[in-house]
């Protein structure tokens, strides 16, 4: 098969196989682990992408990171101390090196955060989320293995912001001497896997880094390849040309499970799926009553049952467990209520059933990916039918690929049209999850802004007394949920197809950090 020929070429590049031996049957016994995902990487420079966390955090490492249970743990950092509300001192582990041999020390940390700040100020890169959350003024070197973060405002959950892939620590010499167009697809980091090669359409070739801080990863050689079509990913897994595939549809779970040599891993998920409602384009969407009506018009339970096999749970999915407000209930399916709210907002149905106000028709443009999330295109199509029943027209439903979606998502969703299928992963703190709707956050791609919410958010995120957090979290979440800045849907079920030769540990955030989730090859 074509995929097998690619694996042979990649093994030659890794030095695992000579060209002469490639035709020998024995090569298969040593073949690398092949991971198929839905899209090509946008960038392997962590400061230029929010869409490629899986490969970025397999190659790179930050001061802190999330383990497989979602707990923030030290990584390059050894410890952190709060000097006062605006100053944090971080000790760096001694004896660590980057994959090119450069030392990991205070100079590398200062360089990284200076680079991020300069790129952000110049409007370059994709740093709106990371630096919207981590509001630092500067990072100072105290000694060779100690840095001080001087903050612009108090931040009691600074470590949760330091796990963002965009602020992975970089080797200063390499990233200073090489132009951005080189390092974007020739990265050097401190993570578990070294970059070997990349070619669009063929894949990313990685090799275990034997000086990684946690020790050499148990899987030596990995190929990550983009295969947008889920049917092709499944075929490759069944044929033995792949070991791990993401995005298995619920309706194909049983089919895969009946395949010899393959298992389906069904993992708990905290990845939130919703339909983003962009502000600043159509005047109707600035009215909370219209946004609420769009939620009432959708039969989420029917979508979950018919398209996702009942594996998804409809909910107001703004803050993840255990911090979410248990009193919040999803908008029920109530088209009569939706029509009432639209009437109250002044959007009156015309002869063709589509509503209008002051000469403007309630006709919206919507974008959706196809395969980036489970049944994303199909969910968009069904939603459009539900909205038409209450007088909201989707005049253009456009299907885009993941690369285009990444471009539209950048800079707070500047490229979004009226509606967009979207998702958000967990932050594992209430304060971090609420960034989805905070006006300055890179996660808030809807451009939604509400002064009452901002007051609640500011008070909450600057409160150091953790005993007050739960009440403040519930209040902020409940207010934002009722304002309906998005059409709430559900958490996405995480289904992976895995070959029997691979020992794999899934994560609840749906990410596949190779050095954490690949436990070995049988």
C-alpha cells in the first residue's frame, strides 16, 4: 500500500532501515508507530499556532504542563513561590538540555518570554490566548536557574497559564540565528521527541529524545500523518498501516471493534463543542434574546442521539467538572419560546417565513469543518434546519478544511463569519475555563463582551482566597450561560482506534501528547 511505502521511506530517514533492506519482510517487525490525525500542522513553532498542541507538546516543553489526569505539574520548572501579589519566582531544574545541546536555564526562559511579548506586540504569531491569559510585564533573571515573573495584575492561577503550548521554552541560540521561515517546520525543543523531517502530505517523522527530563520515551520512533477523511483513517488502521487514529465516529465504533487486531478506546472527554456566534457582523446577534432563541430552537438531545449514538451529554458546557455550577441546565428544545423571543426582539416573520427587522433579513453565514470534530458538518446542517423552522435562515453554509479554520480562529476569530462550529479544551480551573467568554481572551473568538461579566471575572481572577472561588465561579458561569454567547451543545466523546501492538493512555482533554500517551509497543 501507499502508506506502507511511506513508512519504509520514513524508516530510512530515521536510520532504522537501509534502502536495500526495505524490500525484506523483516522490516515490519521494527516499524515505527504511525499516528493518523485529521489535519496538517499549521506550524511547529509553538508561538505561531494554537491548533497543533499534540505535536507541539510532543516536541516542546514548558515550565509547567498538564499530566494525563489534567493536573498542573512542574516540567522545566522545579518550583514556584509567590513573593507578593505581582511577583512570582520560579526555580528551573538543573542539568536539562534542549534537543540541540543548548542548556536550559534562566537565559532560555527570559529569551522565550521576551520573544513572545515582542511577537504579540507586533501582531505576529498566534499568541492571543496565551498572552491574554498570562498578563506579565516582564521576566527577569535572578540567577542562572531562577527567574522572576513581574505581573501586570495579580494572577493566583499563574501555573495554569504557564502550561499553554505557545509559551514552551525555546533554545535562544537556535531561534536567534535561524529565520522564522526555517524554524516554523524545523523545530528544536525540550520535549520527549526530536524533529527529524516533515513534508505535507507525507507526514512528520519524530525520534525519542534520550535526554528528555522524564527519560527517553518508551516508543522510539513515531510518524504523525494527516489524513482528513475518517474513512481513510479507519481503512489504514484495519490494514495495519496505522497504529492510532483520532476522531472515530460513534456509529463506526462497533464496526471497528469487530476488526481483528484493533480496539476502540472510549475516553472521558472535557472538550466542549458549541456553535460560536460572532459579534459585530449581523445586528441581530448583539441581542441576547436572539442568541437565546437560537439555543431554544436546537434539539440538542435529538442531535446527540441520532448523530453521536447517545454518547454525548447536552449541557451548558462553559466550566468543566468539578468546578461547574450543578444548577445550570441546558436550554430545552422549545421552538415556541424561540419564536416568542424573536418576536420580542422585533424580528418578524415575512411571507417566506424568514424574519426581518428594519429592512434586514435574519439571514446568516455559517462555516463548519468536516471531520475536525465528531459529525461537525452534519451537526451544522441539522442546526440550519432547526433554525429555519423559527425563521432564521442560513444563507450560506460553507464547509472549510482544518487549515483554513486555524487561520480564521487566529486573532480572536477575526476571520469568523456569523456562525462557526467550534470547540474549546479544558483549562482545569474555573478561571481558565471562563476565558472562553472573556473579552480580551484569545479563546473568545465570538468577540462577545459584557460589562457585568467582566466585573465578575475581574473580581474572581484577582482573588487569592481559594475558599471564595466556588461561589464566584458559579455566579460568573451562570450569568454568562444565560447570555448565550454561543449555542451550547455538548462535550465531545473521545473515540480512538488503536492497534493491538500499541499501549495507549488517552487524556480527558482529547489531546495526544505522544511522550505522555504512548506507553509502549508490543
